[in-house]
């Protein structure tokens, strides 16, 4: 084992670790020499959600994570919305299949209308005031009772 090194980008964020003997840094990569203890400290901090950085003095440090961007929050909210829609797809399909086969439906007409309105509210969520910091609409009681 050789000297441990932390590679960092133009902002000082640590992007990789190298060893001068076992895995040398590519030519032209900015690195700072670090001790085994500093390397372990950085890895432990990263496992707890901290950001690894090389400070102005060239010493490694841990920083709090950056707050999520509006785009990140929107992507997370859209993913939650998509899960809520997908979780009711089968109810819509079953109801339509039951109507087509003419054997009666598991949902009443009012329940099906409520389900469709709920799904539309999910689709319209991105247009809501305060997006993406808005709550998903609550699923109808009969949906949560089935799930």
C-alpha cells in the first residue's frame, strides 16, 4: 500500500480515492494526500449522508448535504404521484373488464367516479399552487381498504 489520495473537482468535492501504489490517480487529476484515518473518517461521514470535500487549506472535511433543488423535489413528488396512479391502475382495468363482460362490477358507479376524480387530481398536481411542496391528494377510503 502506498499513500492514500483524495481526488477532488473544481469545487473541492471529493470524487474518488486513489493509492499511489495499488491504484494511482490518472494524470492531471487534482489530488490531496490523506492519512488512513482521514480516509476512514471521510467514508464514515459519507455513509451518514455528509459531503466529502477538500478545504481551502488542502485538508479533508465533511459538510452537511446540500438542500434538494426544486427540480429534485419535483422529481420526487412526480415519482410519488406515479406510484399512487399505478397503484390504482388495476382497479380501473378491473372495473372496465367487469363492465365489458356484463357480470356486474366490484365498484359502484359512484366509487368509480370518485376513483377517476382522484386519479385526475393526481395528474393535475403539478399545476397546483406551491408545486412541488404540496401533499398528494388522499386516496378514497374504499381504495385504501382494498389495498
